[in-house]
């Protein structure tokens, strides 16, 4: 009996070793040049050329390969891209990869690539608010040409990304829609490029607390224009509201494109990571989003059902409180803008 058990145990060990050898052999055989272009973009969202650019940026930031049978840096990056794009659980992502991979290994790849994409110089390179007058003027001109609103340097809003219940400070992440989330603030330009992102606040945090802002959910400020309440249609205020709403659709479309391309951050999904790691995954997706926008690569769009699910899961706005002085300055700035629009 004991001999039989030893033989079974030895056979199981040999089977596990053979599976590992097969995984390594398949990984070593991975050749991205054999993947058709459309399939490559479908699986990883980047073109082959953009993938090479990404590798040049972050391969030096990844831990060295180490062992002879260690995972190649390019495969680590493909593994992470596949997870960001599909939003599947790690096990199924590992099975769907061109080189099969154990879940624990895939998790390590994802952590390493996400950390690399969050390196300060990588974030500064790909996600940056306009720093000088020329950059700001270019963005203003594009907003004006598209929407007829002058002096706009960005649109801002927040969106909730679902996470599993954290083990610590759970109440900070439990939002008013009764699920745990990261309340992610994004600023975009008229081309849907993300110029600023903050993914460090829990879902219980009010949008205006993250930054007092330009939608109806935020307090009016001298540098942030919100709609006029109860404006009469075809009045100066009504015409301003129409233009303001059209321009603010830019941020809604930015979130739609971002989440359509990188589905791991859809509100209907859950990131199964600690909040800090989940925030880094969101930032990584924003970096990759901007790379795709600049390269003109189209991503899959959200279906109407997915759009509806996103709208249902997002926390509704509550108008933020504001100081009297801040409101007065904001109203003066908005009234001046309305007068400028009426003269044009």
C-alpha cells in the first residue's frame, strides 16, 4: 500500500513538472510576428509598432529575467496588456495567452508591468497637463473650434472603478451605490487625451473634495464653469448651457473610450487588488489610453448594454458646498463668458 502511494505521488510530481516544462516550451516559442495585426490589436489593444515603443520605455524598469527559464520581458508586458484589455480573472487570462501561464506567475507579471507604467518619468511623459502658454493656447483653440467655447483648457469629471472589499478602512471605499470603488478624477482635452488623473481616493469621497470642479456636481469657481440652473432655452444663459454641455461630453466620451479599450476598469467588473494596487492599474490604463489616442489606434466601443451598466453603477452628483466669495467670483467669470459668447 505504501509503495503504491509513493508511486502515485511520484507520478503526480512528474506530471506537474511536465506541465511546467510545457508552459516554458510554449512561452519560448512565442513569436509576436506570427500573430496577425488585427488579432494583435484585438488581444493587446496596441499596434505592433506601439508595442515596441512601450517595450523600449518600460523593459529597463522590469526586474531582470534571472533564471534560464525565466519569463521574457516582452511576454510579461503582453500578459499585462491582455489582462487590462479583457478584464478577466487572472486564471482565464493566463489560459487565453499565446504562451500558457500559471495564475501566480501572471499576477507577478501584472504587478511588475503596472509598477513600471507608474514610474514617475513614464507618467510625466504620457499624462501631463499643459505646462506653458503655447500648449494651453493649442488646447483652447481646439476646444473653441469644436465647441465654440473660448479659454477652455480641459474637461473634468469623476468615475467609479469597482474593487473588492478592502480589508482595511473599508468605509472609505464604500460608495452611495453600495459597492466598493476608487473614485477616479480625470481631466481631458478635446482630443480625448487624459491630461491629469487622480486614482487615490475611495468611493466614499465626494467628487468636489478630490477637486472642486466644472460639472453640476461641483461648486462654481472662477476657473471652472458649471451650467446655469433653470436657464431659459434660447436665452443667453440657455445658449451658454448648450455649449457647455457639448464640451463636457468630451469627458464622458473619454471615459467611454478608456473603459471600452481597457475593460478591467469597467464598473461592472471588480479589480481584485488592494486599493493602492487598483489605483496603479487605473493609472497604467490611462498611460496606455494616451499612447493609443496619439497613435490613432481605435479601440472596441462599449455596447449600449455596457453603457447603461456604467451609468447605473456611477454615483449621482450632489452639488458641492462653496464659500460665498468663491461663488461670487465664479458667477462673475461665468457672466463675463456669457457676454463674450453673445457678442461673437
